[in-house]
């Protein structure tokens, strides 16, 4: 079971994929960078988690397509 933060991060990752497709990780990285510039490290951590979710999703999809 996921906590609210994890659930929201996964929803955001899903939305990014629907909205930006293959460019979703780039968009998330830009948002994380903007958060760092503003010294909003909590928001940066959230965007980094979204990047991890996007990377995990891509790894799972590429592994599934091999078989």
C-alpha cells in the first residue's frame, strides 16, 4: 500500500507520460532543477521520485517487450 505522497507521485508520472510521452523524464528533470534553483528541496525530492518512477516504468516496458 502506498502513502499519499507516493500515490500522488505515481499519478503525476502517469499524467506526464500521457501528456508528454517520451519527453516526460525531461519535463520532470526541468521541474526538479527549477525547484533546486528556488531552494525548494521538498518539491525537488518529489520530482526526483517522479523521475525514478518514470525510469522504472521504462525499464519494465523494455524488459517486457524483449519476451
